[in-house]
C-alpha cells in the first residue's frame, strides 16, 4: 500500500471515529424543548457600567473555585476550593484570617460549594461527596443528610442558608448526575426538573422537600423574619420563592424572572434586601437552540472546545425584599470580576466568589 493511501485511510478512519463520537455523545442527551423569554436589553436598571473595575483580588495560593464564602464572628473568611481550574474531584476548605494569612481549615478531599455558619459557629456546608455536612471549630466533619425523605441522593448539593430558628435550607442541583463540566452542559440543555429545595431540622434530623424539582437549583437565601426562602433556578434565569409564613405558607411563586444572565448565588443584607451574583451574561445562541431538542443534541455532541464558550462578564445586582432590582454592578471586560457565584457582605465590602476563579474578589461599597 502506498504511503498516500495509508494517509487517506487514516484520515477517513479519524473522521468516522470523530463523527461516531459526536453521535454517541449526542444520543446521551434527552432534552426538553423550552422557549426562553426574550433576553432583556442592557438599558434602564440593566444599563452597563464598569463599577466592579475597582475590585481587588484576594489570592488563594494556587487553589481554585471559592464558589461560596462564609465569614465567622472574628471576620475570618472561609471558602471551599478545588485543586485545578478544571478538576473538581479533590478539594479543601480554606481559612483567610484578618491579616490575609491562608491556611487549610478542613481537608474535605472534595469540592465544597455553599457555606454558612450556624449559631454555634459550626460551618454548615454542601459537600459534593457527602451531601449536607457540619464542620466544627476543629475541622471535624459530621454528615447531616445524604438524601431526601424519598431516598433521592444529594449528588450536587449547592447552596445553604439558615433561618433564625436554626432550620437549615439548602438546594440540590441534581439527584441523578455528578458535577463535571460535561454534566453542567447536560443540565443546562436538557431543561428537566431535578433536585430541588430542602429543609433540615438539626433537632429532629428530618429532611423535608419544599420544592421537588428545580432547573439547576443554585443559590439559597432566607428572608428577613423568616417569611420566605429564595432559590435560584439558573437555567430558567429566575428566582423561586417558597413561603414559610403567612397566608401563602407552603406555596411557591416567582420572585424574579427573565434575568439578563445566569443567576448563581444570592445572599441577604442586614436591611432585608439581597445581593444576586451571576455566572455570566446570557448566551444568545443557547437561547436560540433551547426550543429545538435536535439542535441541542447536535451541539452537545460536539467536543467541549467546539461548544459555546462561557464569557467572562462580571454582574451583580442589588435586589429589594420585594423583588425589585435596585442597582446593577458590572465588569463587562471580566478582567476584575469574571464571574460572581456568590456575594458576602462584611464591614463595607462585598466578597465575590467564583466556580473556577483563583481568588476572591473584594469590592468596596459606596
């Protein structure tokens, strides 16, 4: 066989294998058709600015992914991290003290997402390997809940908040698939209910499902006076409200919808309003293919390097307790704030987290 013939056969084989790989991966996606609302323009309260360009960076000594941030009574920062920008299989919880010194508070050997201190200064957290956990002051881990009352596993527990009565509220993105870059795209494109919002009673140890099925359930925040709890529905660009008190107790409604980006973390301020952080702005191409299961299969089947890239785009919103957007902060370049997976306010600053960032953002409020 001639050398040119060998090359032709090799190229043909490579093409066949490439197409086969795409088809195989495409068939693993079982998407639903969903028509997103029209993407709001960046005007009015959404008008672009560059306010976040004054954000400073708190280095994490080579670690990545401070998805959420908790602050203890002494003002020390805590965050969960993973070992590289793309490897989420191993991780730690870091402590950054008030002098800036970084140490490992707990060797979780997994990436920990949501964090919140309870009244006894135990760190309640969402652990991708264990579920909902509690970590004492010495860094000892206790697993609180691995599954809901029906036996559905907390495979991607995401964010947590605690009410004044000690009840823990947390989200679970999925009870079906583990966390990875490929699986994140799968959840975004399938648009099928999974996971949900839950409560955990530390006295009775009971788990209760509040919202059965979310669309990439993410950030969680309990309102002032424990009237309701909010959960981010990232895929559908909205915030869901579950009522804890009043005439609507036990009911669910929409708190905020048709947002111009992928909402991620949400936290309550002392005045009862909220900070809402975004992973990035909306992707017009993704919105266009969402109504077509076939197109979504084709795009999902492509290698990661050919799929739509996540834009670096910093966006944070100040939202009233009634769901009105009061002010929006941007870094449209993504150089200072590439993402805002969480926002934690302390002593006149907000601390900004990120799923793959190698630092915590520190922004001084006016």
